[in-house]
C-alpha cells in the first residue's frame, strides 16, 4: 500500500493550483495505518531551497486501511515555493517526495506551489479568445506597396506564389531580404475572413522598419516598414479589427536591434550618429563594446543583431516611460498589447516596468511572453524568473501543449504524457493566466503543423525546399491535423492559429514555415473544420473559462470534462485503432461516430466528439 497524496485532486489539496497571500490551503494525506504514524509535517521551502515554514497536519480520521492527516498551509507573500512531507513514526521518520515509493521516498522532487499577488488580473477579452498569428510580409497584399525608404539591398518577388529565397550568398550569409509585399491594407482586406474563423486577437510579427523580411532586426522602433504601409494604414487596420470585436497585439523586440538601424547605424544609412560611429552617440550606452567599434555583444553571435543593455535609463525612457515612448506610440495608434520576443533575455524589472506602463495607457492591455518551457518555474541565465509571482506576464506561449499534442498524435505517447503535461501547466499557472495562455501548434519558429505531424525530416535547406508530403502522407496528415486542432480548441487557454495552417500550408522550419498564404488554393475541408471549431469555441464559456478533469488517458484514448457555470461538456478523442464505446449525449461537434443504440455511441479510429451533459 502506498501513501496517497495528489496535489491535482481537491480531496488532497484545496484549493487547486496557485494561492494568494494569506489564503488557507487545506492538505489531506492518506497514510497506511501499518506505517504507525505519530506526526506529519508539511515543510515548505523558498524556491532557492531556504526553509520557509513547517505546518503540522493532525490526525483526522481513519478510512479503511488508511489514516488521514489534515492541516492548512498559509503563504504570506508572493513567491515560488516547494514542499514535501516529513512523516514521523514510532521507530523513526522519513521525508516523502512527489514520486516516493517503498524503495525511495524522496523520488521525483518536491511539490510546487506559487503564491501570486492578490490583485493580479488579466484582460477578460483575452480569456479563451482565438489568436491568429500573422507574418506580415506573407499574409496578404493589397493596394500600392511603397519602396520609398526601404533599407537596401532587397528583392521583391513578382509572383506571390514563388518559393521563398533560401539560398545563402556567396559568402555563406542568409540575408532574409526577399519580400512579397504583404501589408496592412492586405490584413484589413481579409478582416472578414478572420472574423469568420472566430478570431478574437491578431498577433503580428514585427512591423517596425527593418532590413529583413522577418523584421526582428529593428531599424526604427517608431516607424512602420514602408512596405507595410503608413501609420494611418496601421491605425485603419486596428480600427477594422476593433469594429469586428478583435484586438491587435504587436511583437515587442527589445533584446536587440539591427546593426543597420537608427541606433547602431553600422552602415551609416541613417542621419545622426549611431553607437557604432561614435562613443559620444546618445545610443552608445545601449550596447556593449568589447573593442570599439567592431567587437560588440550581439544576439547569439549574429553581428547584425547587436544586443541591448535593457536597463540603460535612456533605453527604458525611449521604449517604456518617456513621452511618446515606443509602447505608447503604437498603443495610441490602436495596438492593444504586446508579445515580448525572447522575454527570458529581458530583466524582470524591465518586464514589470513595461507591464505597468501599458496598463497605465490601457488598463485592459495584454502582455504575452515568448517562453518555450513551463513559465512558472523558468530559470534563464541562472536567474529564476518571476513572470507570475510578480504579475509580469498575462500569457506565455504554450509550447509544452504543442509538444504533448504532437507526441500523442504521432503515437509517441498513449495519452498519459499529454494528461500529465496539461495538468502540470494548469496546476502551475494562475487560473487568470491559464485562460489567456497562447496554445499554439505552429509559429514562425517551428515547422508547419501539418508537416510536423507527419515528417521529421532534418536534411539541409536544399532538400527541404524540394520535399513535400506525398498524396498518401497528405491524407494521413490532414486527418491527424483535424484531430490535433480539435484537441487544441478543447483545452484550457487561448488557441492560436498560425496564418495558413487552416489552409493546409506545409513546410519545415525557417524559412519554409514562412511562405505566402495560398489564396485561392486553400484546403476547403480544413478551413471549414477551423470555422466550426471557432464558432463552437467563441460561443462557449465552458471552453473559454471552464476547468478541466481527465477521466481517460491511456491506450491512445483521451477523455476529459470542461465545466463552468453549472454546465459540463465531455470531450472524447480516439487515436487508437479500436472502437470506443461512450455514453450517449447531445453531440455539439463530432467526427467518425457510430450509433450503437439509445444508450451509447461508438467512436471510431481518429474519431472525436464533444458532448453536452
């Protein structure tokens, strides 16, 4: 017999998940009577291992062969904490850890619990909303595309459907300076299309004036790239989105700038004096020079991306706190928030000050952070990040869900791993954050999801440019994608669509995941599937705000409930080759269902359904 304690079950820990200062949290641990327990303590530590406090658990009752010990823990200030149990018995004592068993009670580490500020709020409009990510140059082109002031050299594709330029230069450089002319007017033109998908948030990759097509090498933070249009075009795009109930989120790239920029000015393109040109430049302190001017700190050693000293007062003033700062500039034109690129490389103080400023401008502004792991306990550059315990981020990018869904769909996991991943994130994230968490399957940094579900090819760029799914692979991948997206839309958080995934775009990593949207050549079956998911999601508080409980997670079959406001929806997904008999109910959306009578249904291979109880 094992000691029973599961922090994800209310019978063992109530409330579930994170706490606020001073909030009692009741723990119940079930210990076999044969242990002959005399005393139980819950020992709580700070995240750095220092002792915080020990809380006694008293004997409450006997339940069959178990003795139940209960008690409250109370955390008095925000922070990340870990805890374990110390069990004293008549002939000694031992520590109990997360996966402890008869052979090793200290297996699996300690349990985690975060205490978050009591006033930590996230925007209601972002909770459960559908996000649509746009790579601006490749989404849609409309009207005149201006090249006036465009940083040179560049090439412009004459055909929207041409392959992206992937070949390096003779010097082996990958310039990413080929453009198709996607612009603000093009996004505005497709606003009804986006609304039809149920989109609530548009997230745009960088739009500031830059040399490259990805625009992460910022040249001028406050000026839109001329190929995208003017500030008036941007404002008109935001208004069109707002008129349809959508918000607009911009990419905030504050870890580095471009070397060819107003601030560094390595090429001498800009008027004034950049940091590269003179140690007397007003921007010189923004950067770190080891041997002026040619040896400087750069992002991942790309010399075209000199790294910023983020806490330099003049940079803080320019981006965050000054009159017409970068964030204020774009928010006044219509932006509703930001996604922080490589947020792990931004100091916590920088993120806090930026969050404070955008909330001063708009109390309902949203701040998303690029985090690839569990954001609640992330350590970056030897520093434990405080994204939630200091109320910094409203939403992280949820790459753990992506990995779990792909593993399940590719039969690398029978369902237990997905359940464990989902419940770990749901437990570790504040509920107001979880509701806004960006649940993605594809981004500009990953292979297209339809490719990732089918093909792990890892050859060179030349091979990737020529490689496409065969017809039979496509049919299988499409079937997998429909199930994967159904799962994505059923889980807690904000499901995110990377532009063109709903049209069936395929491709490996950068730059092949950044091709142009195939207008006129979309997969209609897949698009209609996304529309059905969007309509169901947008109209349901159960899916947008409800809790989650798994009841089946093995043999490639998943079953869980979402509950909110007295309503419960039950979700079934059958990835196995066997039919799965499930209870009959009111089907809200389903695929590959076989009727087996009034009292039940049968879910076939790759079948799924959501049932209202």
